[in-house]
C-alpha cells in the first residue's frame, strides 16, 4: 500500500512550469527547499518543514508542491480544515494535482465527510484508475455511508487488480458483518487468516470470533478468541468474546472467569458488572448477583441491572417488588415482550390470573406477534 508521504517525494517535474519565471538559482533553491521540507515531514519535524514550504511560497505563492506540503503538514498535525484550504488552493491553480486530491479526500474522510471524500477520490481515479490505495479508500467510504452495492463493487475491483489485497479482504469482511451477513464475512476473514497465517492481525481473529458469536456457533468462536488471547492476554475484545460465548453456551461459571478478568482491568465497567451479575443469578447465587447489579447502579442507571434485581426478587418470591420494578422499566421500553411475560408470571405466582391476562393483553394490543406471549395466554386460559 502506498503511503501518502511516499507519494509526495520531490519530483523535478513539479517545477517545470516555473522554469520561465525564475532564475536558475531560485529554481535550485525551491527544489532543495522542497526536498528538505518533505524529509523533515518524514522525521515528524513539522514546524521546520512548514518553514521550508513557506519560503517557497514567498517566491511562488501558487507553487503546487509547497501548497501540498503545507497541506500535508497541517494534516499531520490534525488540523484538517487548514489542510483543506491549502489543498483547495493548489487545485484552483493545478486542477489535476494527484497529491492535492489525495490529501483533500483524506481530510474529508478524517472529518467524517465521506460523500465529499468519495467525490475527490473519484476525481483522482480519472488520472489513475487502478490505484488500489485510492480504490480501497473509496470502498471504505461507501461502507461508512452504508452503500453496500458500491462498496462491494469497488472492493472486488481491488481484488481483481491485486488478489488477496488485505485491505479489500478486511473491508469486505466488515461490509458483510455490518449488514449482518456473517457467513459471507467469515469467508473473507478466513481468507486473511490463510494468507497471513501466524502473522495475522489479532483483529482478524476477534472478528472471526464475533461472526461465530453472532451465528451462535459458540464453540468455534471460542477457538478464535483463545488464539487472540495467546497473542494478547489482556485484549478486551477477546476476553469479552470468550465470556459471551460461554454465556451463550450456558456455561456461566466459565463466563464468570472472563468477566472477572475484564473487571480487573476495568473495575467500573457497568456493562461487565451487569454481565457478571447475570452469571451469578443464572447460577442461583443471588447474593453475589445483587452485589454486582448494585455496583453497576452505583455508577449510573442501568436497565439490565434493574431487570436483574427484579428477576432476583421474582426468584426469591418477592413478587410485588419485582412487578413494581418491571412496570418501571416498561415506561421506557413498552415493546419489550419479556417485561410483559415476567410481570405475568409474577401475577400467576400470586394467583392473579386475570391480572396476568390483562398485562399480556396490553402487549398484544401493540400489534406485535410473539409466540411465547401467545402460548402463555393460551396456557392461562386453559387453566395451566
């Protein structure tokens, strides 16, 4: 893949249009300043590089190489709007300057202006239609704006030019994952693993694991997360993936091991605290479960912690308290069928079948079909 700074190596052709305007000594000075400026940029001496480019602009205010250099320096500092000004100024006087087009598009991308970035990269491709660096950026931008068709089309174009291009394979994996096409995503990420083997990026392993997590093929997901942890024992995504796969397999004691490993690194993560609470609750250890839910609530309000506490009350036979909490959650999540069924089951435990039917009827009047709600209604009506 071509790096932006490598693309902007000094080229004597950049100054051919100035040969009639300056004496040879000035042209030589401009050339040396340009080379020096880009060498300084490579060494991250941005301020010194800018001074070189500014000296060029004192001789030639529209010098395309110096304007691009100033743009690159601003972009390197993260001053993307300043960089845009320099690139646009260059393009006003040198319409086809590929370096200015490339830098301008990357600035728009950094500012999340993907539609603008796509337009500029497409202008670039008019001059260099098979540049895989630019093509992958275009495909990435289309993916960001959720244009599945165009994104896939451009990624596949890259693979025609450069089979097994890692950016295209990874991008296609993310594209299909974003659109919940997990089996297709697996194909591209598995190809990356075949190509890179032992040197594969850990993010490919966790992405493969996440696909299996989504497909509920948890045992296969565990294999990839385990490989990721061999490379990086404290990787959050690998630890989370291990815990969540065990959770999906109802191996709650195993999941707890990994929730606790995350909490050692991030003890105030309320999502993980509630997941640990869930694991304890599913194991019947209500005291520990309550402790973790309350730890989460001490950080800030959490729906899942409140739900967990309500389910603990239900399990302990404190049905009125559970009902009160569950109704409180319904105010913010009125279409959640589980809240209705949990309330109904509490009413049934209290011997109040009519109340159970009433709350389930409230759900059905929302026009949402749910097989569990329907079967519970039928069971109550039949006296079950």
